[in-house]
C-alpha cells in the first residue's frame, strides 16, 4: 500500500528546533502568535514544542493545540524522546488538537549509542516498537526519527525503519542531526531505504537537517528528487548551531524551479499546480515576525528574506532591472508578500497608515502598544523627513523591551 502524498508536506519546527537557537527563547504568548502566523502561511504541520522539557513548554503546546489545531488548521505535533514519560506528556499536550501528532525519536548512530545513550543496537531495536506502540495509544499520527540517521550504519538503519513502520509510525524522518551529509549522499540514503526496507511505501519519508556546512537546503532538494515528501524546516533557518533548513528557501526553490521538480511528482513540467500548500505571500511577514520575537536578526544577504535580497546596487544591474526585472531577478518581491513602501511615512502620516505598515512588517500590536509607538513615531518624524521600515522596527522593539 502506498501512502505517498503527491506534493510536499511542510513540517515547520520553528517553535521547537528553531527555539533551540541560543538566545531565541519564546514565551507562551509569543509561541501562540507565531503558531497563528504559521497557520496563515499554510504549513501542514507545526511542531509546537517538547512538552516534557518544561511545564511552560507543555502549556504552550497545549494552548497552540487548543487555538490553532482546528479542523481546517495544521496538524499540531509535539516532540518526545522514546520514553513513556516524554510520550505521555506529548500525547496530553496535543490532545485538544483536531489533528495531533507525536514525534518520537531515538539516536541510531554508533557514536550516539556508545557515548550518549550507552545502549546497544539490540536495546534500541527493542525500545522502538514498544514506544511507537505506546504513542499510538494517544494518536494514530506517529512520526519516528532516527536521530543522527546520516551517520548511522545503513543496514542497521534499514532494520530500525522497518520495525518503526511495522509498529505504526506513519512518517519516517531522517535527521541529518549534525549537518554532515551532502546532497548526493542524502539522495542515496533515500534510494537505499526504498530498495531495502520492504514496508517503506507505507510511510511518508521525511527529512530534517542542520546547516553546519551550509548544505541543508541543497540536501533536502536532493532528498525530494529521490522521494522524500515531508520537509522539516524553520522560518529564517533558525535552530541549533548553524540552524535548520530554511522554509522560505525550500518553498521558493520548489516554486521558482517547479518545471524542474514537477516530473519527480509524476507531473508534466509545465504544471502550475503548487508543490506545497504554502501561501508564499505570507513569507515576508512571517519572517519579520519570527525575527522580531526571537531577536534573531536576518543577515542582509540572506536568500529570499534578507534586506538586500531584491536590492540592486551596481549601475549595470539597475539599468537592466529598469528595462526588464527578469534580467537580474528570478522571483518577484511581491510573490513573498514584500510590498514596497508605497506610502511614505513622515510627520503628516496618520495612525492608520502607521499601524498598517507595522502589520505589513509582521507586528501585531495591542491598542495601547500601538498608541505608545505612534507617539514615538511622531516624535521621530519631527526630526527626520522620512521614517524608514528600519526606524519603525527600532521604535517597536524599544517599546516592547520597555514594556
Ligand atoms: O536534529 C535532530 O536530529 C532533531 C531530532 C529530534 C529530529 O532535531
Ligand atoms: Zn534538529
């Protein structure tokens, strides 16, 4: 029986792996605000947190499950190590969601087994079916990850995956935990699973990867060519160490180059049917929101959402773009919802224009916060002819830090 979707499932882990970026801690309200934005963006699955790790995270996952996990909303997922306590906490936290998923994991590489888990391969093979079976008592939607899959012995990994699927895992995730693999190697790992795991078609193959060598997005695209159908990613690529694969880069690569990717989904190259459910026009706003709430600044030359991503400095480029944008642009800023500031904000601007620009930049302020920020804006506008988006962000960030 084949369980393969005919498009890519976007699994967003900004609120779990993304929040593991040093210094990026979010409170429950901030997590909920981001979860709502992710739902508007159209992600299929939100990994909302790791409930057993703290009471705060348990409550945050539960409140996202209650509020965002509606019938037409995304699946709400919680992370759990392959232990009963973790799985129980995850199961209870996602319970209010209409569609809830438990994502349980255990390491499979010898280096993790020997030094971290101090377990043998046999012990890992015993744990997996027990814990997946336990997870299925909370939800039918169980995902299993073989942590450090890309540094695991292939034959052992095949055994692990087969037993996880037999125990009820509907999604098999292959994490490149330390960002070590390369595109060709990741592709060959998936080909290997397809050739050697007899029940592989019963599960969706997912990939998860870190950016230690700057290869996460390239690795994922190779995985897609070889049959991966779920991509685990974060907004702005935030996450442990050098971060995770960036959602906006993956989605726009699949969108801009769809003629190349369509045939891997059995489609005609010219097909216009989207390869993901993402509403690309929400990308810029969501990116700004995540940057503002986590405090993780986006480098100007960051692909897709960096301040310079659509800027042209040299005279030759400017001349080309003025004649025809496609000379130096492969996508429209508008396609990611980056509206150029049509209304110039200055001392004559009103509160509505000010509020609307802030919403475009991803800020959702309360009435009181908006009023306070507006007073500071007027003050600045008296001293400066034009108030830029960067000035607005400085005003709002100052306001929220003082609150
Ligand atoms: O990088 C990793 O291996 C993870 C797993 C928990 C999926 O984040
Ligand atoms: Zn990770």
